[in-house]
C-alpha cells in the first residue's frame, strides 16, 4: 500500500501537472501545489507529518530532491528514504539544531568556527582528477562552487554546491507588514525583479479580492516583457563571450545599455526595481514605449543578422551541453532551458494577466547551446511585439483609480508568473496584514540539476559556455 | 592629458548580491563606459589585484572566502564596498545568514545598484588618492 502522500503527488506528475511549490510549515504540515497546464487549475496535496518525519517523494519524483533537502535544512523534518540527504543550504558553520524557519531566529546565530564547505560527490578511480571551481571566480559573476570529476578533459560528473549567496530571505520576510514586503521582494534577484514584484502584487490582490483593471494589467505586461528583453539581452551578450566572439558580445552589451538607459528614463530604474506594487504600477506614456521599441529594433536587427550569419559561431554552439526532453520532464525543467528541449510550456499562456494578447511559446528541439540561444532571440522579438500591442491598447485606457490593500488582509495563496528564467512561484501566507510564511520557488531552482546532467560528456573547457547558455540565477535559488 | 598616474586592478567577489551590482560592474567593461581605457580592470587573481571589491550583504558562506581573497592581495591594497548591501544599508542587513555588509571599506559606492557612470567617477577619484600616497586609505 503506497502512502497517499506519495501516490497523490505521483498521480499529479503522471497527469502532466507542473509542480509549483513543495514546502512545509512550522506545524509539521507539508504542502505540494500542482498546476494543470491545460486548464490552469491548481490542486494541492497536503500531509500532516507525524513528528519530525515524512515519506520522501524523491525516489519517485527526482525533481523534488532539492526541495526535500531544503525542508530538512530549514525545518529539520526528515524525508524518510531520500537517497542523498547531504546539506543543501546548511553549512558546517551553522550551529547544531539551528533550523531557521522552525526557530524564527530573532538574531543571527553564533556561527561555528568552521569552513563553509559541504562534502562533495565525486567519481573515484584510476586516472580521475578532481577540479574544484569557486566559490570565488575569475570574472564578475555570482558565487557558486562546482566540483568536477574529470577524465582527461572530459567531465564525468559535476557536483554543484550553490547557496553561497544564501541570505535568509524567506525568514526575513516572516512577520513583515504588507507595506514592507515590496522593497525586499524587489531585490531577491535583479534579473527577475518585475516577476517577483508582480507575484507579490498578485498575491495581495487575490487575498483582498481586488480585481485589477485593464490599465494596471497592461502596465504590468509592459514591465514584465521589458524585463525579459533586458534579461535576454544580457544572456545573449554572455554566450558569444563564452566562445571569444567579442564583437557580438560588445554589441549586445551596447544594445542592453541603450535599453537600460531608456528604462531609467521611462521608469526611473535601470533594472525596474520598485515599479510594481499591490494595486499599482509605475505609470508610463505609451508613445514613449512605442518610440523605445522602434529605436531598439534598429540596433537589434543588424545584431541578429550578425550572429545568425556567423557560421563558425553557430557551429561552435551546436551539439554542446545537450539536455533531452526526457530529462527536462523528469526534473521539472522550466523556462528557456525546457523550451529549447521541446517542452511546450510558458506560464504566460495561462495567466489571465495576458488576456487576449496571446503570447506564443517559442519551442526548439535540439536542447543544446544553439537552441537555447535561438529561443532567447525569438522570445526577445515576441516580447517587443507584446510591448507594442500592450502600449497601443494603453493609449486609449483611462488611468485606474488608486487602490490600497486593506491593513488586515489574511489568507494563503500560490501565485506565479513567467520570469525570464522560467516559472517563478511565490507561496504566500498572510495573517492580519503580516507575513506568516513566504516561500519563493524560482524557475532556475529546477534547472540547476539539469545543468549538472548536461555537462558530463563535454570538455570541461565548455562548461562556461554551457553555463552561460543556461544562465541560471544564483540569487533566486539561494535566496 | 589625464591625471591618472597608474592603474587600479580590482578583484571582485560577490557575497550575496542580487546580481544587479554584477550586471552594472560588467557594464563598466562595455564600450559605453570602457573603464579599461583609464587604467581600471577586473583581474582573475588576487595576486594581481590592488583592491578587493565586494557586493552583497556578506553572506555567511562567503565571509571566509572573502577574507581569504583579501589576505592573498599584496599590500598596499584597498577595500571597496559596492552597492547598498555591501555598504551596510541595504534591505537584507538583518537577514540571519548575512553579516550586514563588507566591513572596514576604504571606499563605499552607494546605490541599489550603483549607476555605472557615477561608480566609474568614484573609482577614478579613488585612483587619484591611491596614486598620490599608496599608504593613504581612500576613506582617510
């Protein structure tokens, strides 16, 4: 007799539902929220865990391996039967029995005098060498620690040790008032900030029963798509840098700079921080937006011609860092990474937010660096189209009356948007205007294990290229 | 003629930033700011560095690696806190897994994240001080 917790969750996966969140609460409750991609309906599976143990889903659903390790680290609940219960975000510096989301720390813990490194999984055998990279890197990138097992130049195994940037965001959010949450949520990740802000706004509006008007909705779409353009420009600039194609790298950085200066002028911030709040979005003149899109196209189109016409560059990307559709489904991969391998899922098609603008998911099938590059190129153009359409509609739109959330809003809700890095989910519980629990599951979280599967079999020198083509957030994942 | 006397080679370490500071630091290398032409650059090794630039509120997992990088930089050397989190005035100062910023910074560049044009100016100003008197700390 299979445990109902396992049976119900496996049934969700078999029905092709997407896992939104798997998380716990202080009173030993586990909750998995699934999204049915056809209907857009959510379904929850809950478990009242007996004391400190719960049956692990990982042997049946490998995509939750990290979620369960995280629950173990921050709550202390033990997933029985988990095949790899090494610490994920906990380090040897954490005091014994320090479980931040169970204990609600009011002060910083007394860190132990120890190195922060956790044990690594490596390959043993004759001729195998171990190469450690990070947590500090030679270039200007976020901190992460990777342990490669190599045979000559070929990667046999990659063990990713993330959470070097773990700040304790979910714990910090607990107890905050509705007014105070926005400034924190905005800064979870600069690359996905509008998506995080919009999630928080949607959560409060859903809990308060507020139905946002068309002007507010279109204003948010413009911001979400502007963020996608910015993020994709950044990622598209980095991939040529990974193979020494400096002209394409520098020209893409120049387009990105032009885009950021325009965002600064229109919205007051180069990354769109603090532009979305519950019941509010920063106002913009639609004519300015249309001029902006027109101007960026004049730089973008020659750049696209340059990179697509460069056979050496395209050959260099082909067949490198392959992720298969089977792996994407197995690990619940999201965003560009999953669409490049043939998975037809883009949360924008489900969001009432986008109404009849009908974003078209861009899908390729090769699952290599070239496919991920190509999907971003096409998605960027689709985003420019959506901005134009939304701006054209905004012209005729009266400004919505300002709405402020009530002080004593209460309830629990799971909200999501499609960030530039994939399905971005917030699981929010608020009691009388204060946050009880705030769980953030960014699309990148599900894609890191996929990266670890895409790298083996490639030369270690290709890791930077593969890594840049995944372009996974550390800050969204580490929190 | 520029009054730049020498170069300032910088080692960057992220200690819990949101990646906004990193993107703006990368923008400094782009043709819009081209900070290499005035003698600034990122270096891959602390042995080649004159300064350590840290972003983020100093996550606990990065606290030791940061100090190890600092110890590996030959003197004279300077500490730069880049962005509000590293400066000790960001939104994550009181999060449990942070140390609230990069301590004892000689140069603090504020902003969330700092605007690259303004950051470039502050780095150029710092180059003047470090060139006139290598023993003088920037913040003196």
